[in-house]
C-alpha cells in the first residue's frame, strides 16, 4: 500500500437507472493493490483495489532484472510509474463513457 499526500480524486463515470449518464468522485488517501505476475510472459502488474485497473510495473528484460521483489520494491516501483501526477495517471486508466 502506498500513501498519497495530498489525497487524489478519481472521477468514475456511471449510468443511472433511467439511462442518464453521470459520474461520482472517489477520494484516495492511499492505494491498496495486489500483484499479479506471469513468469512465462515476464510481466508484473499492480491491480489497484477499488478501481480494478492494472498498472504495469515490470515486463520483459525489466522483469528479469527486477529479480525477486519485496513489498517495499513494489511500492517504490508503483510510486515511480505513477509519476508526479498520480491522479492524472490513474484517471487516464478509467474507461470513458460512451
């Protein structure tokens, strides 16, 4: 889990019962995630809980170079991948309304 300071807000599109489009905001003070990796495909992703989106942490040669990682390693890598604007990065992973 990584702590976000300041917290971020992600806007989630929704469809109301009457078919009208809307959205709601979710505020995150931290990001809890699970790791999904595939040794054959040489990929490691962080699946962000409560958003159900995946963020690639390592793939290919980077996956091999990472070797055996710890929780601290995955926290650091996820923080690096999210970059200076984690809100914009994660918002970009949310599907847009049709």
